[in-house]
C-alpha cells in the first residue's frame, strides 16, 4: 500500500463494509418485536486479487442467527398455537446498539483515513504545480 490511491481504496472498502453492517443492525432493531424474526449477521473478509491480498475488506453474504427463538406465552396473540405460545425474535437490543456504535466508529475512522489521503494527494499536486 505505497500509493495514496490504494489508501483511499482501502478506506472506501471499509466504509462500504461498515455501511452494510449498519444496514443489518438497523433492520434487526426495527424488527426486534416481529414474531419469528431471526437476527441478521454479517462478517467481513479480506478481498483477494489473483490470490493476493489487496488490503480491502468486503462484507460476507448475510447469515441468519441460528439461536433458538424464544417462546412467548400470550394466548390472545394471533400467532399463538393451541398452547398459547408463539415464537418471538432473537434480537437483543443491547447487542444491536453496541454493534451500531462500533460500526459507526469504524465508519468514521475509515472516513478520516479517506479524507487524510485525499488531502495528502491534493497537497502533493499543489507541490508539483509549483
């Protein structure tokens, strides 16, 4: 990663990956009370170019949390079975808020790297023009 453009590319890939993560966290929070909803998970993997690491990251395909859904007793609920239970959501709001904060901070850090690299490139062009 010797040229400034690759630093911009790496930072941009990090911002894209964290944006995907924030989107999934937002969906999880929005559906926390939806019966039968499974938490969406995303992880990151290193981008490869002809078997060599590029330094960039990408979001993996979305996975669903395999944890068992909680059984909620509410006989009056329209989705309740004959025993009065229905499947709730496996979203934990505390975890989602923590994930959202972490993704937001990572996004901001990548944005700062992006801006610094852009400013350094601009300063270099100014020096060359003189």
